C-alpha cells in the first residue's frame, strides 16, 4: 500500500546507476562549456594581435586579462571533470560492494569529490541535489561548505606576471615580456638570424615600429 502511494524504494544499485547517468550528463555539459570557451578564446587571441598592431596597449592589457581569467576557468572545469570521473569510479565500486552487502557504505573520497563539485557553477545545482540524495542514502555525510576565496589574493598577486606571459605567447614569441603594469606593451625581441619570407619581415618591422613608438 505504501509503495503504491510513495513509489517503490530504490535499491542501492538503482540509486548508483541513476547517479552515474547524471554524472555523465553533467560531464557533457562541461565538455560543451570547454568548446565554447575555446572558440571565444580564439576570437580574443585574434583581437589581441590586431590591437598590438595598432599599438593599442590598453586593449592588449584588457584582452590579455580576459585570456588569463578564461584559462583559469578552463583549469577549474578540467579539475571538475576529473572529480566527476572519480565519483563515477567510486559509484561503480559501491555497486559492486552492494551486491554483497545489499547496502551502500560511506565513502570519504566520494564525499570529498562531491563537496568540490558543489562549488562548480556549471554543475552546482545538480551536484547539490545529488549530494542530498546521497546523504539520505547514507553514502556521504552532511557537508560543510569550504572557504572558496582563499586563493583570490594569490591569484591577484600573480595577475601581472600571467598577463605578461600571455601577451608574449599570443604575439608568437616576437615580444619579450616586460612590465605591463606601467601601461606599456612588452618590448620587442631581437629576431633570430634566419631566413623568413619578405612579407613576414615587413609585418614584423611594422609591429616593431609601433611598439618602439610606445616607449617614447
């Protein structure tokens, strides 16, 4: 009678399989996010090069900062994908154990991974709902929210150095990273002694002239 009113209670194996399906779906969400970010990053790289040729150091700095932030965000998403994979492995292990014990057992590793995933904006809602289901099933304990802003100060300190590295990378090694905090673009590097198409040489000379002009 109660089962007809509230539905049949799901077995540990059924719960684990449902959670794995949800994890795969969220992993695909992150894949789509990464593809979108890569496409947007390619546009920003192109804009950085165009701004450098115009000698617009302000725009170069703004766009370089965007690239730094984008790459950090991508790094967090890749870490989240690794956490999702870890959760699915743990769930598979739980399914195997449940065949013997007929119950799910608490997992500190699973709890740690779920706690981390609950702070990822792209999958946060789903992971929080899934965490509540796992708590009810006795798989994990009530989680305490971590302090998420401890790295902010360190990231701010490294921002200028990272922007300089990004500018050097985006501009094809033609520039040597220098101080960009004073509103300057990196200083042009001396070209290596090698043959290059005449058209490329003219393009490099134009960029060199524009950058040299910014120093005066």
